[in-house]
C-alpha cells in the first residue's frame, strides 16, 4: 500500500470515528438513547468540572473542534489534489487515434521506484502535453542512502523506463526527496 493510499485510509477512518462519536453524542444529548435507569455518559467528577468551568470549558471545546476540523480539511484537500487525474492524451496518426491514460504510467513509475532499494515511498505526476511532458516525483528514501546511489537508482531505472514509455529520449523531471530513518527500510 502506498503512502498516499495509507493516508487516505487513515483520514477516512478518523473521519468515520468522528462522525460516529459525534452522532452518538448528539443522540445522547437529545435523549434519543436514554433508557429507563440509564447511567449518564460522563462521570460525576467530569460533570462537576464542566459545571464549575462552564464559562471557559465550552469555548475551549469549540476552539479545539475548529482546529481539528481545519487540520482535517487541509489534509483532505491535499489528498484530493493527489487524486486528480490529468486528462488523457490523444495521440493521432492519420485516421487512427489513441487515448493514453498518463496517470496509469505515473502509478506504474511510482510502483517501479518503490521497488528500488532504499526507497520506501514514491509519488509520480506527469504534467504537460504529449509533445512536451514533464514529471514531478516525490520520494521518501532512507537517510543512509548516498545521493549518488539514489540518483543512479532513480534516473537509470524507473525514470528512464518512464521516458521510454512516453517515447522520449529525455523527460524533464523535478525530484523532491524526503529522508526517513534507515531503520524503517529494513527488508
């Protein structure tokens, strides 16, 4: 599972948990879940604390909820930007035309990069048109990997195969490398 997929699963799980807990809290506050002899949700000490500090407690709760909502929305928007697929390229040769889904090529290149030693995660985006494509690559590499080896692993293998798949001798590429502790990359 790639890092982007894992982030989306985590984000969806946190969102689902917030919806369930918030929904149950609302139902409880409106009395929909009360049964004869049911116990309060909060302990007596917690209820007493909230009652004593009511003037400051609820504004703090609202502030924390707004910060969490803001951070979740920012994370969601960044993940949704990654989901956007570029329009397919139309390659025409006389009367024949072919639609090329470049996002599939990008996913294949990212998977190819993740199989290189010392690279834990990779994301590839292909931009531009078919006459002048370019690639944006984001890599999470082991921090003990020499730059020379990283450059060789990226350019000689996966990116040269991507350029070949796009029928180009050269592909303008911007590579952003983030480093992680090598202990995460043990095979």
